[in-house]
C-alpha cells in the first residue's frame, strides 16, 4: 500500500499521522503541521521530507537505509530495527534516540540535552562525546574498544558484549571515569 495525497487523510487524526502496521511501502509526503509520525512495522525503504513541526518520529521495524534531514523540533527518534548505516545530523532538541539493531558504524554528535541513547546491536567502534544530561545508555553488542568519560547522571547502563578491556557497569562506571582521569594526568 502507498500513502498518497488521495488517501493520506485516512491516517491523520489532528496533528498525528499513524500508518503503522499497514503494509505501507511508500509515503508520498507528510503534511505540514504533523507533530507525531508513527509509520513503524511496515515495508518502507525511505521516508519523504519531514515537516518542521515534527516532534516524534517512530519509523522502527522497516527496511530504511537512510533517514531524511531531521527537523529542528524533533524530540523523540525511534528508528531501530532498520538497515541504517548512518544517521543525519541530530537536532539540538532531541532527547531520546533509539537506533539499535541497525548497521551503524558511527553516531553523529549528540545534543547536549539528550537523556536516552539506545544504540545496541550495531557495528559501532566508538561513541561520540556523551552529554552530561544522559540518563540511559545501552550500547551493548557493538565493536567498542574503549569508552570515554561517562556522565555522572547515568541511571541505566549496559555496554556488555563489546571489545572493552574491562567490564563497565552501572555499579562501577565512576571508577572507570577515575581511571580515565588518571591516564590524562
């Protein structure tokens, strides 16, 4: 099924467009004023230009290989279980990024306000600088060989099944930070 200008209104309720679980293969366009787009669990390989009003994008469980430019208003990005090899620049407004189960080898810089990062089951060899606001970091099952300083604000952490020289957990990440600090003295 394709979403076109002729049938798009079937999927819009107020400022929400929900076409999840419909076997959609193509979305022609997304109207201005849409704040939430739920197009998960379909057969999409690409997305059209996103409206600047968008704050919540849930496009997981598709076959996306890339994402379009992300609007500056975006707060939530759920793009897991796709075939993404890279992500576009992340907007400063982004708080939640869930991009696990893709083919990512690198992440873009994270906004200073980000609180949640789920990037497990990719091919990441390193992580970008993590913002001090980060509360949740799930980066297990990648190819990480080292971790930078982890934010003291962390409440959830799983970075197992990587190539790290030692196990870093929620219970010992502050010791990890102390070791990094000693190396730099």
